């Protein structure tokens, strides 16, 4: 979903940079998530606490997505 939102969010002058940063943050999460899961499992966390801890970043991401608005510069009057 992020790849569809990013081009509409950043103005054309920085669109490739914004897309690159968004992809980088996503890949960091793909590495950090399983690493954190391993640490929590090894520490003996219960399943409920484990899923609650891993749900917090997802909830934060959902709240942040609410504030993303399309850039006015990216609006193309010729697009339907």
C-alpha cells in the first residue's frame, strides 16, 4: 500500500527521494520486527504480551497514515 501512497504524497521534485526513504524504513522494519520477536520470545514473554508489543508499532503506523495527505503539486488535472 505504501508504494501507492508515496507518489501522491510527495511533490514531483522530491518524489524519488521520498519513495526511497519510505522503502528504506519499511525494510528496516522487516529486519527489526523478527529480531525483536526473537528477543521477546527468548525473554519468556507470554503470547498476549508478545502480540500486544508487536501491535503497538502497527497501531502507530495506522495513526500516522491518517495524517498523510496528497501533495497539491502532484495533482494532475488531466488525470481522471
